[in-house]
């Protein structure tokens, strides 16, 4: 059964929409910020087109390795990206992520939402992890 658990994070970033979009779709940029802590992105295979997919592996600071995979449902550069997200090969825990990027003066507003999470515990963990990752995204894009 699909859950209705959902959350949204809105961030203002001092970078144009095209740069924010590229941070999600360019493997080299994504390697600089993806993941909840300072652990490295081990691999990032991205085919950011409708029907394309991604496969990203991250090693946490404690040594744990996790993998996220998904399929792109909508790719509308530089303003909208929608994809499925599965953690560590658990299809029963697949969620849906939507990212809307709007111009805001000299920067952008990134509206991130994740839905169809399997539980409230999953919601809390995902929310915290994405917030940590977005702090790194700031540092990458706002240099």
C-alpha cells in the first residue's frame, strides 16, 4: 500500500535556476553535495531525460554505503524535475520527488517535495537528510 506521507522544503539559493537544475542533473555537481553528511558520493550515473534513470551510491562518514535509484518522470530544464526515488533496492519504499525552481531576484527558490513515503519515521529521516544535503548544496552553488 502506498503511503500518503509527504513533506516540502523551500529554499532560497543565490544561484540562477539553470545552476540549481544542473546541481540535480550533472553528475560532477551532484557529487559535491548529495548525501546527508560529509561522506563521499562513490558513483553518480544520471540520464536526466523523461524515461531516463539515475543510480547514486554514497558512503556516510560512519562507513555505511547506501544507494538511491529512480526514474525521471518529468524533466523541464531549468524549472521542474520529477522522479521516483528508491533507497537501497527496496521498491516497497519508493517515493516521488518533485523539484520546482523559480527565479528570485539574483537567485532562485527551490521548492522540494517528497511524497508516498512508507512511514512517519521515513518522513522524519528523509526530511533531516535532505536538509543536511541542501546545506552542502548552498556551499557548492553560492561560492
